[in-house]
C-alpha cells in the first residue's frame, strides 16, 4: 500500500508540473515576434515583386488593420491567452491534433509519427550501448584503481568528453565517410538508408540501416561516456570501503563475493538515475548530431519548428517529451526500489 500511495502521489504531481511547463512555454511562444501572423504579412507585402527580384506596384504595400485581424483570427491569435491555451490543451489534444503552420496539410501528430521510428532506433541503440560499455568499464576501473589500465582509460574517457559531439561527428565523417572523400570511406556519411534500400533483401536492408547508424550512435555514446563511467567507478569504490564489505571479508567471504554479491548492487543505485531517461531519448535524440548526419529525427524536427516559428509543432513535441520525462523520473525511482528494497517512500 505504501508503494501504491507513493505512485499515486507522483502521478498526481505530474499534472501541475506538466501544466507549469506547457503554460510557460506556450506564453513565450505566443509573445515572441516572427510568428505566423508576421510571416503571412511579410508574404503579402512581397506579392508584388516581379521577375528577377524587381519590385512591383504592390511590393511593400501596407497591410490594412482588417487584413491583420483576419490573419489573427485565422491563426487563433484573436482570442485571449488563457482561451488559446485551453484550446491547445483540450480541443487540440496537447497540440497533437492541431495543424502545422509550416505544413498545413499535416497535423502535428502526423509529423511526430513520421519521425518516431528513426528516433526510436537511434535513441534505444545509443542509450543501451552507453550502459553496456560504461558500466563494465567503470567496474573494471574501480577494481584496478591506480593501475596503468585505470590511467590510460581515464585519459581516453576525458579526451572523448572534451570533444563536442558535433565536432566528433565531423571528425568521424572525415575519417570513415564522405562519399569518397573520407580517409577510410567505409560508412555512409548522412541519412538513415541508402537510395536503393527498398530494392535490397531483408538482411541487406538491416545491414544498410545499421551502417547508417554506426557514426551517429558513436557520437551519442561519447557525449555520455565520461559521466557514466566515472559515476560507476566512484560509486563502486565508495561501497568497497564500507563496513559491510569488511564484515563479509572478516567472516571468511571472498573478495569476489563481497564485491559482486554486495557492493555492486548498492553501487548501481546512483547509476539507476539515468534509467528513466530511456523514455526521453526516444523522442529527443540530439539536435546537433541529427543535423551533422542529416538524420530526420525528432531533434531535427524540433529545430526546424523553432527556426520556422512553427510553434504548434514545437509545443506538440514539448508536450510529448515533458510527459515522457516525468514518467522517466518515476521509472528511475522504481529502479531504486528494485535495486535496494530497503528504500522507503514515506
């Protein structure tokens, strides 16, 4: 009952948290200049431009107040801000049922759904590969603390952490891709599939997709490499120095049993904070990495929405990622409980 009550409290707390996030961002989007009304007015003023960029008789003509009011009514800016937010939240279902301003023939959900598969593969592969590499490496560094292996691996970890992800991506493209310009031209430089992907066999399609994701996933892993590796190492070293480990050794237990049977489980508690992030990376991805490798994922879609002032798409993505982030925090707490049942949620 205690765990159920905690779960209910956390779920109820998500509601005001979500409302606070979306209200603040929605108000900012409505107030920032360069929105759809201003863009439509700019297009109307440029209708009189002739061929070759010459200005026609109506180029630069002023827009009447009636035309501006009609545009505001068309985009819903004629209503008070609370009414607009309520329509976005309820009528448009958190903006997912609303029409994109940049692509009026598509809803926000259709745009999000078209990028979902790419972000799913990219996010899951990068997330799990990070944990599969960093946790064993952190354990090995803790068990060999102060050795040559620890020093050499720390050098590699910090060098990789110091390189920005987009710069590392450009370096990888220069070395392993580039369409014939790379030093070792063995991997695709951009995109998620080849041009003839549909004509390949199922196994050929799998290999083609995997080849396109090698470089961007490596960039994603390098961005989280140092933090997770050192967190695992330091957490395990701290647990090895605890009294209960010395008690196991004093009672005749082996060092292997003390570490793998007792210390490691407690050392994974801080590492579990990132488990809930798997829900967020499914959609968020990485804006810079997706732009470097021209990956049509959720990060690139959100950047395009911000640049083009397509606030409906941006708010739809924000709503989805906010819900996933809040659920991810709850998942992290549940991971705490699985690792250490002694934790109480009073």
